[in-house]
């Protein structure tokens, strides 16, 4: 297999931002200019969840114009919250195919341009139409999954909150995180209900932000940097939009299938992964990902959270940047925010949150694990 390489990555500060999505991408892009001359970039793939927030489509042309990359190939890809990683997947495929030597993957979302109610409605578009008409929101889907998991395996609300506490702790060392504030299990348990048993502090925030990654062929990578990161695997898998239509309500089949393909593609076993970025839009989902990625047996993922094994310095550090929960969740940018963190980790640039890892995995999903995109990177 022809390898693609990650040669540079950038990210804006995440949070409630006054800037437009165009300006947020420009902010993230400035971070890669020390490595990459824009004239080297041959194609641009942009992940965006919804045109609702800024009443904007044609993001490919918009971003190419903003970054001075016209008239290059540029277009939008979409898989709800998996849009960012899907943009990277497109860039990897373009480079592996030999069609281009250097491609840019971009993810962006300006969510706070709309109210919470409008954002919730926009996210419901990732559900089956019957669910939408029945008023079943995305948080409600995850709540059903959480309730069933707790019933079957004995996990508690305290176990869910342990995930949130860990991710907030990690975000304290991330200067670009939306929330740099520690929380306790007690604070999480007392937070306002969103969809029982999930509470406000079990849930990722509504955020604005942009992240991007430059992907290159081996010959271009060697020319551009002395420390390229290998993209060992890039895979995608899918499942039903409605969890009610699945044979197993709580098993994230798309995540499992994409991960299995990624392990085969990379030639690695789960035990070789040294750091992970996973999609914790709600705390229950991080626990499910421990199991789908092979870090824990089925039904025992919550024990990793309970025992603190996913902290930096633990058995398998997960979301050292704070994850969606605390770093923030600008939907279209999230998958590439994960890649940005792995890039920092694998090149030793993550500062006080460095794990010393040489191999990392990122899992970005859209809907309720309806589309999963997995990448495995190696220093």
C-alpha cells in the first residue's frame, strides 16, 4: 500500500467565537505556513456539518478563496460530526492514488451563530425522518443507549461522569480548549438533565472552530519536513441512522468495523495503540469506544473510566486534549481537531500533556455512530 503522510496541522482556538468560519479557517491555516507553501497544495477537501448556522454552502470554493488556493480542486464533504475526518479520508485517498502530491483537509463549524434550539434541530437532520417527526433528538438517542448499557452491565451515572472529569482535567493543559476548568463527579451529577441519564456535564458543548491537516506523498513529505507522520490507516464504515433499527442497540458496529479495517490496514493490534482520540459527544460514547476499539472487553469499558486507566500516564491515554467534552465540539472541525492532537502528540509538541506516544488512533463519528472514520498514525 502506498502511504500518505501528515506533514503539518493547525487549529483555531475552540469556543464561542465572534469570527466567521472563513476567519476561523484562516486562523488555523496560519499555523501550517511555516512548513507548507500554499502553492504546493493541489486539492482541498472541507468537512462541514450544516449550512444552517451561517446560511452558507459552497464551502470548497469559499475556503479555496480565503486561503488563496483558487482555482484548485476544492469541495465539501459531509457525514454530520464525522465530516472533518471524512475530509482527511478524501485527502489520503487522493494522495495514495497518485492524483496529487499534496492535499489539504479542512474542518470548520460556526455553531454559535444560531440558538441552542436551532442547533438541536440542525443536528436532528442526522436522524431518520421518523425519529425527527417523533421529536427524538440526538441527545435522546444517546440517552437510550446509555440507559440500556447501564441496565445490562451495571455501569452507573458516576462512571459516565468519570469520563467528563477526566477530559476536563486534560483540557487544563490545552490552551486552545473551549473549557479549561476542572469539574468533580459531584458537580457532574448535579448538572442539569439533558436526556436522562445524560446531564449537561455529560455532553459536549456547542462550539465554534476550525482545524486542518496537510497530507503529502512520501516524496513531497521528505521535501517539506524532517518529521512526517505516517498515516498507516484511513477507513470508513456505516450503520443505520436510527439506533432503534439496529439488532444491538448499544454496540457501535460502524466504529468496530472501521477500527477492524484500520487494524488490518496498518498491521497493528489494539495493544500497540499508545494514545487515542475518540468521539465523546456524550460520555457514554467514549465508554462504547473503549470496547469497539479493543481496549476493553464488551461490557467492561466503564471500568477503564472508573479505575482512571484512560488518564495521561494510564494504561491507554484517551483524549489528552480534553476531547469533545472539554476541548469543544465544532461539529465539522472535530475530526481534524483529533488529528491535530495526534500530530502534536506524535511529534512531541503537546507540551505538558505529552504522552510520549509513537502510535495513535482517532475515531470520529457522525449521527449516533452512523458513520465512523478511523485513522491510525505513526511517528
